[in-house]
C-alpha cells in the first residue's frame, strides 16, 4: 500500500513536470513566433500602448534597438511604429509598410529608396529591407522622414523618440482661444447651401452629378476606384470643366452621410474592395463621387483649395487637425474631416464610434487641435 502510494506520487510528479515543460515549450514557440512574424496580408495593426481613441495623446518614448546587417544600421518598422504610438499597416501584395495617425502619412517600400511622406516623395540613401519576415528601415532614413516633425536621439545601441510639447506663439494662441467661450467654429452666413435641405441648384449655375463607378484608375484616384468623368457639354459647344461648375454641396454632404457607420481601417484599400475607410480615403472617395479630385493623404489634401476662416465655414469644407503631444509644430496635419454645417463634422475615425461618424467639433479638444479649413469646391 505504501509502495503504491509512492508510485502514484511519483507518477503525479512526472505528469506535472511534463506539463510544465510542454507549457514552457509552447510559450517559447509563441514568443518566437511573435518575434519574427510579419503582420498578415493586408492587415491593419494598432499597437498596444498606442492611441485607441480620437483625442487621446500618443505616448512616445519607447527605446528602439538598432540592428546591424552587413555593416548597415536598421530599426524594425514594428518597433518604430510602436514607439511613435502610430497605427501601422503591412501591404504584402505591394511590399509596403505604412504608418501614421488616422491615415498613412509615412510609407516605405521594400528595396526602394523612394519613400512617401504626406503624399510627397522622399529619396533615401538606403532602401528598407525584408529580413527574417521583418521589415527593416535604415537608420539613415529617420532624419529625412522625421527630423522636422519629431524629436529623437541616438542613445547607446538604440534610438529614443521624445513626446513633444509645442511652445510656439501659434500654439499658445490656439490654446488660449480654445478656452475662450467666445471662440468657436461658425458658419458663413453667405453660404448658398446653408439653409437648403434638399438637393437644389441656384438658377443660372450648373451642378455635377455623380460619376459612375469605374474599374479603371485615373490619376489621383487610385484608392477610390473611381475615374473622374470627362467634361460635359452644355449650351452648344461650350465645355464646362469640374473646376468651373458649381458642386451641389448638399448632395455631397448627404452622400457622405450615407456612409455613417462604415468601418474605420488604417490605410484601408479602396472602398469598393475593402468596404472601409481611413480619414483621408473617406474624404477622397466622397469628393471623387462629385468630380473633385483629392490627394491620397490628409497632409496632401491640406494644400489643395483655398484656406478659409474657422468663423466662416461652409458645408463641404475640409477641416484639418493635429495630434497633441506628438509633433514639434502645432500645424502638422494628423486628421481630416468634412464640415457638415452647424458645428458638425463627418469623418472616419476609430473612436468614439468605430468608423464614419458625425462629431460636434465645438469642444475644447477640437478647438485646441484645429489647424486649418480648406475650401476645394465652389471657390470664388
């Protein structure tokens, strides 16, 4: 009886040790898999520790280790995006890695020295590489891509990015104004579409109807899946271009509202393919449906059209905001939306509701982070 008890105890001990060894092995395999696995095909990642809500400040300051391959220094794109509290996206089909706030502000391509920054092209000294299923960005590329926007330093065998607080006069004025109850966004009383609820066009002016979906891609419409239609002919042989005709803004805003509730996905593929938007692909898609071409990024869209006062906004104006606590200057664009009138903005964001939503911008956060308003349609 005593021998049986010892054997039984010994058996339990062996089983327990085996279980511990298996658990350790599984944990080790899992850790190894996490360490080398690249984001899945067409996946969008929001890293733990990053911003999960519109209005939350990014937490920057994580140490990034530097890796050396063939005498050249690199950081992994995963580490970089995580440290900057950026959202990130790996496009396996085109071998591109994108990162940014609410859309792809920075894009790198494997084995290419042509990188994208805010829709513009930056030529790198060395190309990014894909090794052991990880995307590596050359350290030499960091000053070219970030030095005028983010604060960082080389520290030992790694790099440390710092959260920044803009102390410029512009930022101070914006903060003070946001706390002033008399400071607010306001509608232009001269907006011809302010009162009209139905889709109407004033006499003697022309409206643009929606272009039909097209499988062909026109320049500047890669993400939308829509090609802008050719000029239509009115009153005999006179050709009227999109830039010279009146866009029915009520139709544009009503059209944008049709997508309320559509999901948000950072660096989303074209809507006809993905059924999702990021902030700039939403504005680009809606505008393209009304024969107005916008750039692929919020930063690119911010330099189109003409800047207008926040106190004389019209429906359809594009509104641009920065992300607090991240950039050296308060004018760095991080988000874009469409003004819908009466202090409301239509935009694609991950929160407070996930996807396309209607938000009241007459709050301290939106006032403090406001950068500019741009009018692309019906400019005088």
